């Protein structure tokens, strides 16, 4: 959540309203920021990439802080200025007892919960669906936008583009999934993927990905990459089965603390090697 840097204007405290910014909050919450030096266990407020980010202090070194978000896969290092420290709430006092154990346990619990959810989805597969997939045209865009709105309740913030590649997933004539690729030069970015909740876990997502890989090869592209949340195990499995390999964690030099918050792993497939996925004469089934 992007929050402007607070102006203390001669005062020693400032209240900011934040949510989902690196430390656990009760939804969107008002936090009091005190102009104090960082200490182990405290939650610090940092300006990163023009926004406020929050981290738990694990260690104070001479020239840098060792930090970690409350639910994050790895630590951060920070050698710049800090805005201040969060006035301790009850959860901050609990975290301060052992901040390393607190943050590591939160992450392990989050990963275990994601594994349990993925396993439950696999066990709940009650049917096989005779999906078909096809590349969609610009004329299909109103249908794609309507599907997006109906399925997740949000608008699709992208318009049809000349070199865009969109794969639709169908159950009969009903659109039940879409995979949208944005093409930059010889590389394609799998930017948006959505499957109707009623069809998740039935293999439709993987079918769209395989079709997209075949279409990209037919189009002469060199590679496809995708960003996947580290706890989205079904999507990670689907892309790996389609031939994608992990390249590391996504990062942004302009906002160095964003990586631990977004928790995106970068996967890529090189299309210049042996052809493993090609398009059939008819739509994929």
C-alpha cells in the first residue's frame, strides 16, 4: 500500500494509515510513528520507492539494519535513513521477545497453509472437463473483460494490443479462463491468468499455458516469463510442467523493499531450443 511520507513539522510523532505494508495490521490501521532510533524487535518505518514500508528489526549493525517483514520468505538489508519506529502495539511487544522466531514462524505457517489449500484443491477434483482452448482476437475483448469482472469482481486494467496474445479456455461455448501475454520484442510476459473458481484444479490453467507456449513458438518468440507468488503452488506446478524454470526472485531497484512484500518468483521458458510444445491443427483439447 502506497503511503506518503509523514511530515513531523517539529513534532516527535506522526500518525499514518496503512495496510499490507510489511508488518501485520488489522486490515487498514492507524500507526503512530515515533522519531526514535531503531532497536531489535521494533517495527521501523522506511521510505522505499516513494512509499512507506515497514519492517521488523532483527539486528542493528554499525552501517546497516537487518530486517524482515512479518510474513516474508527472506530478510532485507537497509543502510539508509529511517522515518521512525512504530509505537509498539500488543503484537509488536510479542514480536520483540524474539523477532527472528516471530517472523520465521509466520512465514512457515503461511507456507504450510498454502500447501494445505493446494492439497485440498487437488483432493476436491470431482470431474474431468473436456476443455478447449483457442487464441482470442480483438473482437473477443468485450467478452474477456466481462468474464474478468464476473469472475473476480475487478476490472481488467489492460486493453487489446496489436502484439498481445490471449488464450481463452472454454467449457463448450462458455469462456471459463483467460491467459493474457504482453509481447515485448522477442519476449512474451504472461501477465494475467484467471480461471473461473468452479473450474480450478481441473487442469484448465495448464492447458492454457501449453497452448500459449505453442503459439509463442509458432510466432517466433525467444522466451516467455512470468511472475508467480511464492505461495501459489498450483500455478508454480502448472508452469513447471509446461517447461518453465525458476530464475530467481523478482526485484525492483527503485523500490528495494518491494521484493519481500510481493514475493514473486520469476519463471522463464527458452523457446529457442528443441520444440516440446507445438500447436495442433485444431484447438487444444
